[in-house]
């Protein structure tokens, strides 16, 4: 899926078709400006107030306690983006807000968008990090509870859409009783397996900061009794043994190549014979030819946030094979088309 510049009148359409619009200028400014405007609207609670009724800029500024000129400027940007509509001087939420940025919509993505605010400083240092290569890892730099709550709740919002398909395609061993979710954070994927697999219990193994948020989220999901949390660093501490399944969901891209290869060895050792490892990662076509914008931007993101990369499917399959796994199989997801699900058996 690729963001596109869309013409709003016949002249713009013609210039775009002829390749005469300065698209690098538009990409460079619009991406930055639209992201910041959307973040600011959510941080101020602007969409929440407009859910009550259409308002003028004056009324909205009074409710938000903001400057009138600043409020007008922000509303103009949001109107151009079609997040708000303007009729007879009054503003109301657009369809995208109703669908994606409210509790009653298809998904409430507000926490996910707010997490982008945590990434602004990191992304703005891309030039320096490309020059030096000295990217850090935000998982280990002492960020506080508010960051971890935004981070994990932002990731967890997609789980209800994807979990039923993932559980169905993962195919745990018959009679599976014990599942280990390594780096499982919010615990909602583990909860999804417990909810749909009779007799299964799950253990989420993650950093203390992640477990604190995960316990809250699993309790809210209604399956807290079937999911427990173990605090620790999966890169260095024992994983345990005798599990029927090990989940490595959105973990490998936060590890170095050496740590990734070791993670698959640890997964193999943690499983009983016949147990399965299930990997969920972003798609990446590899080093030959063009890659998708998803793969390219994910590579940049994980370099910035973890000092790591997105690893091609072929590389992960090699690590799995080297660790002793067999029956390696890749499945694509309708609910998350930018991800791949890879399973293998000990």
C-alpha cells in the first residue's frame, strides 16, 4: 500500500499525469505537516469535542482553551486533509475520524497515532544516525510508563482484527496445553490463542515495563486467568522448556542478526518434540529488485528505534532451519496484508 498524491481539479490531474508536479516537495512537506496536524488534534482532544456537535472556531477554541488564530490554522489544515468538514462556518468530524479515531468506530487508532509523537525526535535525527550508524534501542533507554502504555496500546489495537485468522492459520499441535509468547508485550495475541484453544494456557515473557501494561490489557480482554506474565530479558535469560508453541510476534525485527539466530535456537530448545514456533513479521522481499514502501519504511523505523533491520523471509527461514526446525511454511494474512506468518515444527 502506497500513499498517493491525488489531484483536486482537472489541471492538477493533467500536471500529475504529465509528471510536471514537484512530487518530492509535496512528499517532503505534506508528510511532515499532516502527521503533526493529526497528532496535535488528538493531543488537544479536538475530535472528542467535535463529537458533541458542530462548532465554530471561536466555540472550539473556548472549549479547548487554545488560541483562536492557532485553532483556526489547525482547523484549516484538518479541513484540507478532510479530517474535519466545514459548513456555514461550523466544523464537524469527517468520516475518517468517525471510523478510525473514536471508541465507536471500526478501530480506535488514537493511541497508535499518539505513539508517533514519541518517534518525532528519533526520526528527526535520521541524518546523523545514517552518518554515524549509532542508533539506540528505545526498549532499553529508560522510558517511563506513559511511553510504554502508548506503545503497547497502539500495537494492541490491531489484534482483534487479526487474531482469529492468525490462530486459525498457526495450527497449534493437537491437545496443546502450554504456549510461550516471547516479547509478547500487550499479551493480546496470547489471549487470542487461549480464548480459541480449549485447555491452553499462555505465558508472556517480556521486559518489566511491558509486562506492567500487558497485565492491564489482558485483564481488560477478559481472559486474565489463562495468561500469566514473566518479567525478564529474552536475549539473555532462560526461556524454559516443554512448551507446545512459542510465539515470536514482532520480536525479530528488534534483534540483531546474531540475537535473531539465537532466538530461534532458544525457541527450539523451549519446545517439546512436535511443538511449533510461530513468527509474525513485516513482509520484506529481500535484496534483489525493488521492495515495497512498507518494507523500506519499516527498515528505517526499526533502525531508528532498535538499531536493527527488517529481515527478509528467506533469512528468517534460514535461521529456523539452522536451529533445527522443519516443515517451515509461510502464510499470508488477509487481515494484515503487510505481514507474514511463518510456522515451523521441532
